[in-house]
């Protein structure tokens, strides 16, 4: 079974879409006598600098056509529809004659599956992709002027070939395309019908709209051929939601199986051992109070599990039994302004809270240090344990006034009544957070991030709609 994969056909400024190129290719393959039995939309590392918004490659699983014929059609189609005039666009084609779900041909090699997993968590090179493709006899090509287009899309295309063996979790996206000559013009989609359709399909169909901001999430802003894309767990449900949307004419549609909405980019990590441009899930303790900084971004410093939270009254005491830690030495997390109301949940965290954080790591240089600072761009977090009390200066039982410090390591004393207390007391505090998972809203969610409404999490969830 030929697996025909393409990537990097679109442009940040001029639009196009790799799924559209693949859809036109599927039509040509079927016109040539082939049958497209499955379409994969494979999301790759969201931290890659040269990506367009979604960083997706596409693979078509085809029968009744030879690998060579499929390759020739793919190269021709990609050249016809890719934005090769953009020097940052670097299309690539890979065709592998492999078995996906049957014994009809060799299975996907383990090395190719491993490459697909790495492509979601690392930054790979064209040389790695082409060496692997050559080693397994895949047909591959850079499309366009190879002097300015080295075929970087072959990285994603090889990953798309290996995706069925690399990922266990799959969702669906049903994409409706507009008439091609409308590309670059404002899309005519009735927002009220989108919200009604989204309500009809929820929760099987998700991230269609953002009810908090009133934004229609399924309609892109980029100047490409997509009219709207409906994501969910069931293909029929996605198609039903799409059919209920009132809009300008739909030119053609395609349904893709995809690894988006699965958190496939996240791996377990530890503070001090994170890689730049990779996604991690890390157990931590809040080490400093959240700060809202210029631009509206919320910053939070975290420490490893078991680390103590410094006393703020200068008594050098620690809480939770751990060593005193300097928040400046911990993991920095950021909830950016576009994450909207999610920032309120981050602001509600307090030193001593035990949480699990998820997001993309960026290593940033620190003046005077050879070690870079680890910064995590927050996508979601789980509250594991909340601090329910805060250490407070004791109140005099005689006059009901706050006591004063009697000196270092000498406790507290009431200046009026001369009563004493050995140390601070715990005062209960109200918390707006509950135990469980919190996430960014649909309008700010990355394609690959798993919405809480899909379930399967290890604690209660507080989904955003």
C-alpha cells in the first residue's frame, strides 16, 4: 500500500494549506484509478521556528496504484499548488510502499515510527529524514528550485509515513474548503449557526467555538482555502456539525484522522533536565507568588516536588519540611495574554501548592550564568494539593490585637498584655481553585493539546468551552 506524504507547502503570508494540496492530490490519485482509504493529518513539533501555524504534514494511504505512479502524481500536484514563490516554503514529497493495517507489504519500520515520535518533540534535519528514507527505499523529492527549497517538508513527510506506528490516540477533523478564487477574501460564515451547531455536537465535537470570548474557533484567519475545520472524536458527528453551518459555498470537503487533541507532544520531565523546544508534563510545587507583568503575561516560579517555600517574615522558617529555596532558581512558567481567562487560574495559585504543569520548554540565557533558564509556556495544569492555611502573626487572647516579634527565635509577645506565643499560627484561607485540571480556552489552544472534555485525565477536570 503506497503511503503518499507531503509537507511544507503553505506560506505564512500567502496562505495555501497542506491539507488542501493533499485533497487535490487524492482527487488525482482516484482519477488515475487509485483508492484513498485513509487520510492522516499529523501534527508535528509546535516549537519549530519555521512552521506555519499548525505545523502539520499529511499522508494518504492508497490502493490500486503503484508507488512510482503515486510519487509522480504527488510531485506534480505539490508543484502545482504549493507556494514555491515563498523562500520560507520548502515542500517535500515522500512515498513508501508499506503495510499499515494488513500483511499486504512490509510493516512500517521501527526506525520510521521512532522518527515520527521525535518529530513531535525535537527539531530534526532534512539530512536525517532523507538518510532514513534512502535506507528503507522510500521515494522522496524536494519540490521547486532545490537551491532555495531543500525539501524541508521531507522531515514532516517521513514522520507522516511513520505516524500510524508511532501514535495510538487519534481524533478526527472534517475540513470544508471554499471556492479557490475566494482565497484571500473575507470568509462569509454565519457565527450564530456555528454556535448552534457547536452546541449540537458538544462534547463529541469540541473546540468549534470559544463561548467565553464569543470567537468562532473553527474558522481560520489565514488567507488560505479552508472555510472551516470541525474537530472531534467521531467523523459522522463532525460532518453533521459542518453541514449545519451556514456559509458561502463549500467547494469540497475532506475528513482526516489526526493526532491533534491528544497531548502526544508531552513527555514526563524534571526541572533542570528539560530540552529546548520540547513539550513536558512536570510535577512541581509553587515556589513564588504569581506576577502579572508588562503585556498582561502571568509569570510563576516553580520548584521540584518536596522543595520548601521560604518564610516571608524573615524568620528563616520553611514550610512543607523542605529546604529553603530561592524562587529565582526554579522553573519559570508563563501564561501568555492570549490565554485569557486561564491566567486567572494561574494567578490563584499560592506558594506551597503542589501542581502538575504542561507546556513547551524554552531555554533562555541568564546573565552571568552558563546554565540557561528553563521557561515553560503553560498549556494546562493540574492542582494536586492546595495550601489551605497561611502562617500568620498570632493574636493576643486578652486584647485581640496582633502580637509583635519578641526577637529572633523568641516567638511573639503582646506589648499591652505581656502574653506570649511560641511562633506563628496557621490561618485558614479561602481558595477559588479546586483539585483537578485547568486548561487554556479553545481560542488559545494548540492543535496538538488535548481538551479536558475528551476525558482520560488522572484527576477531576474543569473544561473550558
